[in-house]
């Protein structure tokens, strides 16, 4: 299908100097909006083409929007990528977890279309949004670097798809040595504006944002394996921008301190923590998922409890990257967004969607 005509809102580079032309897929979601904002504010970038299924009313500087879907049979990606200096691939579908073939079509087959179009259009740089979820189960008492196996947790669609694309890129890099491939592997990403979207994706109707208050959460369950890493989405966007502008390649772990566990969450909610086995929590989640009361799969719950802790030293050294906010500050901002129903003027982040 031919893509619709572009919605032009770009601005010329100051002084007429030729800057970079960047394409961002999935440009209207949690990560995409932060990446587009970071690119639009930097003088080294001449123009940004944001691809999304629905064109937003949000108008950052130097940005052109294009309604385009990465799925097979949809937009002509080669034409859209022609003459571009880098493609940042963020497009991803989290739902429906009850129909993994649908997410596979977008996330795996769509990503492969993006990769192939990058090579066909002669784009020199591809930055791909991988994830901590691509990693095989790993330790919770020490951190691992980017050499840790990336086989995911096979039962969860999200981690299975992220891991499969790591294998695709292994082959792709050999077949297309002219393309500089960077794989970003962030922890959990939060910001105020993403709160409504993330509530819809993972918690659904059972978690009205206004109920996420200290006075209403007296205790936090301390589950075996509940240790994970988080960072503010804007800090992740800074790493994506550095990956475009610096001559780096390969994988980069992205995470802020401290590691989040039950004690950190208890302090955040001014609550106490209590030890509980994972089995009854998983059983309750599985029942709610089967009844379609919550959209998050119990298999994803299993994966989270098995994720390794990541060492971000490589990103800090080679990307000169240092997160501005702590993981706790990112979570605090996210929770404030939940309570206030904050969003953005894009379809994925719309507060009232």
C-alpha cells in the first residue's frame, strides 16, 4: 500500500549548513517522543521524519510526520528512508498478548522490513531498540555486560520477539557490513507523559491511576527475583542520540541507579514490604489475564523475575552517557503522571485514550 502524503512541519537548519537527516519509526510512543524531542533540539540535526500509524498534533521543531505502518504490505519504507543518515527503529506493539501472531507480525516481520529497507536505501546507520528483555535469565546479585546470552524468556512474546531480532541482526550485520548497527538494551523506561499509556498496556482497567497513592498502598510484596533496573525515557533518548552521532556499533546496556527492589518500592510508597512466594501472585495474574481483566501476560511476569541486572559501563564510556535522573526519580515522575492522568498529544500517549 502506498503511504499517504507527508505532513510538512520541518524547519531549515540554521545558517543553511547541511545537518543530519534522521528517520524515527514508532515516533509517537514513550521512547519515540523523547527521541524526536532530543533530535529536534540539536543543531547537528537538520530534519527528523517521524513515522507512526497516526499523525499527531504535536509539532516539535524540524520534524515532518508521516503516517506509515512497518508491517508487511504497508508503507514503502525504502522510499521513506532514501537519503537518510540514520534510522532509529522504535516501532513496537505490546498488545494483544492473547494473539501473539499479531504482535509477531508487527514486531518481528515489521522490524525485518525496516532492516531490509535500511540496506536497500543505503542508509549508513541503524539504531535498533532492543531491551533488557532480550537477555536470557541471569543473576540478581551482580551485573552482566553486553556479552550475556540474548535468548530471552521463551514463554513471553515480548522477550521472545526481542531475542529473535537479536539473531536476525547477527545475520544482518554479516550480510550488510556497510550498515553500522547499534542495539540499545535499556531497562524499564518511565516518564510522566507515558503513564497513561503504560497503565493501559500493562494494568488495564484494574488500576485507575488516581488509586496509586501512598495512603492507599500500605504494603509492597517482596517477591523472589523482584530486582529490576529503570531509567527515565529522556535519559534513554540521550543515549540514542549519542549512538547516531558517535562512530560506535554493537550493543549498549542502559540503566540508572539504584536497582529497584521491594525495599526501594516500599520507601517510594511510604509502605512496608512483606515476603511472599511468586506462585500465588502469578496464579492471580494468570486468572485475571485469562478473564481479560488485565492485558499483561503472566509469562511476562515470569520473565521480569528472571531478568539479569545490567552493567552500563560501556554506554557511559563510549557514548559519554550518564543518566541525569535516578531510577527512583523516573518512577516518582511516572507515578505522578498516573495520579494526574498526564499524557501527550499523540495517539499512544493520549491521556483519554
